C-alpha cells in the first residue's frame, strides 16, 4: 500500500545528487541592523510609548527615567519637541 498526499498523489521523493551536493557554510550569519534596532529612535519626531526601544532611547537622550518619560508623554503628548521642552522646563524649575 502506498501513501498519498492531500491531492491524492503519491509524494515525490528526492534523492540528493552525489555529483552536485548541496553545501552549506557553518559560519554564523552576521546580523544586519534593521529599522527597529536600538541604534536610534524609530521616528525622530515622535516617541512611541508602546515601544520599549523608543522609551529606552529617549529616556537616555533626555537624562530621565522611562517612568518619568511616560508621565511627561501623558501630559504633553508624544511629539519630541514638546517632550524636550517639558523635560527642560522641569529640570530648570
């Protein structure tokens, strides 16, 4: 008895070609930076409070805690210039 696939056909078995073997390199693949890496903000004009990378970046940039940054965002919004002004006014007050 032969087994069949979902189309009712017998599955095709492939046998490796000994004259053209498939070779793979065992070296690790280098990581390519993507748009969400911690090298910078996701958007240089807006802070996304749901993205931990944005909170980490901007809290370090402004020299405040992530919790304080969230508080300022709740009051002043997510626009970087408004948050920067609020941070500056609170530091000088």
